[in-house]
C-alpha cells in the first residue's frame, strides 16, 4: 500500500483509477471490498466541485471516522471490520463554500511507525491504541474515540493527530466511542468498559471544560460489550446485553473476541445521575442487541422513554462484522416506574441504523428521529429516514441506485431554530466511480433534491460515526 500524503485537483486521473482498482479487489471479506474497501493514501483537496448551494449559515467541519487498515491484513478472511486502523474524513465549510476535503489516519503507535512518523505524544492507556469509531467536538477541540479502553485522540483543525489523552484529565479510566453531551450543562456522559476488566462497567462524566469529575463503577458479569448509552435529565441508561467477551474467541486468536452469549441475560439499567452503583434499577428485556440509542427522556410519573435501533442478534455467526440478517428495527422502549420489565413498541420495521436526534433535544422529549437504511452488502439506493414520533409517520430521501449512504447528522439552521429547521449531512459512496460524495439535505423537506452535493476526489469507505463541529470548536482553523 502507498503510504504517501498527496494533494490532488479535480482533474487528477490517478485518483479515479485508484478508486476503480479499489472496487475491483476480491478479498473474500466484504468489509475489505467495494464501498467498504480501505483507501491507501492521505489526500488534501481544495478545488471541490459543488452541485447546488452550500448554506451560508454552515461554518465548521463535517468529519467522520471509520476503520481503514494501513497494511493489508495477512489473512483477509479473518479481518474484523471493527479493528482496522482509524481514518478521519472531513469537509470544511465556510461562507457558502467547501474550502477543503482531507483524510488522515489516526496516529496510533503502529500507524506512526509504519508511516515513519514520530509517535503522537500523550498516554494511550489499555492494551491497544487503535481509535476508529467516533469523532466530535468538546471543550473547544476535536476528539476521536473508541470503546474498550484506549484514551481519545485530540485532532487539530486540519485533522492531524495531536495527542492521546482523556481530555484534560489523566487517563486512569477507560473511555467510549459514544459520550453524550448534555445540551444544558455541556457535560459529557458515558458508559465505558475495559476489554480486560470483565466484571466492571464505568459511568464517566466529563465537564464542559474537559475534566473528569465523576466515576461510578458498575458490577457486571461476563464482560459485556457496551457500545453506547443514553441520558435523561435525571438518569444515565446502561445497556447490559448478550454480546460478551469470549475466551474461546481469544484462544482462537480472533482479532475481535466478542460474540453472542445466550447465557448472559439482557437488561437495561437506570443509574441516577448523582447516584452510585447501588442505586441502579434494572429492567429485563428479551435477548437482543443495541449498538445505538437515539434519545431518551423522563416521563412525569417517573418512567423513562428510550428510543433505540434493535438487532435480533449480533456476532452470532459472523466473525468479521455485523451479520446481514439481524434486521435492525427502530423501537420505543419504556422503562415503567412501577415495573421491572421493558415495554417495547415498534416504530419502524425497515432495516436501519445510526439513529440521531436534533442534539439540542438530548435528554428531553423530542419529535423527530433520523436514521439511515442499513444493509451489509454492495447495493445502493437506500434512504435517509425521518421519523415523526408524534404522528408515527416516516418520510425519506431516497438515493439513486448507484449511491450508498452512511450516517447522516442533523445541524440546526440557528441555535433557536425549530426542531427540524436545519440540514442533514453525511458522506455517500458512489458505486459507479468508487469515489465519495458529501450531501447536505433540507431536514424540513427531506424528499426534495439535496441542497448541495460536494464531489470528493477520493473514496470515503463506509465507516462509523461523524459529527458537525462548529468553528468555535476548531480553534479558528480553516
């Protein structure tokens, strides 16, 4: 693989030929092929072709991260999608223009060594330092993170890795891929775990200024994989579900030693924000798996509403990534004040993932949830979905058959805009060219054509999570 960092222009034919060759690779592992296939270089581009109009109000960076192995796996058939080296992809917008596109590997020890670069400073923590799952702004800076132990990585305004660290605290506790910011206080809330500590989860709170100011140790069994959590105004929600650490997979030298465990009961916990582990109330639920909640809120009677994407199972047969037959649906879970079992209500049976609300409404009653149709295959033509939770109706923006979308996130037009007054944005893979595109949609009129499409001069592999980072969290960088 090439290890060079290059700059390209719109007429660089080598990029298109590289993308075409990338699509044609056959590895025996879907997560290394087609729209999932890793790119082999870092790219900077400033001459970007735009169709439509980029909204003038957007001043910041859309950035997404995903696995992108720098070196081809020795046995591609055993490569697990969740374990690849992290790479961030970003588009900087300002003044109605797309100023640049960049992609950069996250500076783990192994990546820096292979690229001949100096190590990134700071403490990495844990038995591995690959960071590949989420990227977001907090405390005036950009951070990338992963679950199962490692400290986050701080990025500069041009996506270069700056340092490892748990924000402005010592990394003495594991962190997560999915912290959630309270829109009222600015604090981050997270449920975390360490891959080698199988009997403990952690509730970690990080202040708006970047200081860890609360840790609660939560006893569990079997080492559950807790990918995400949710918060209400009074509670932190803990998902203890039957994907757990597997000694058998470890003995077989599996790169990802977690699997479906029917012996591990499925339950959801409510931890009072100011409480301790002994204060948790647990609610039973039928065996299933949840990667991503959308939002949660308290009801006046003390019950809690939690909206989630639910998989029927996970890592039951596949050892390389999510199975194609888990049929993830969007459900509303109610944790009743006077009960001990989750009450489940179906919102949408369509296969979907990556649920996102308007984040100004985190931990509060809200109306709109946004998801993306999800399929582990090479097909395009999926939709971004907008669920109206008051009327129980769904509208959509369907992409052409040669386009395959990833996660889309909501950005309000103004701080005081209505809940759906703003834009949905995300990366899309063009299956014909092998290159990436960045789409901006009008959230209030989702069926309309895109407000803007930015053609990118490099592939953007289907990855995990991204966010809009406003200029205030970029340190003024352009």
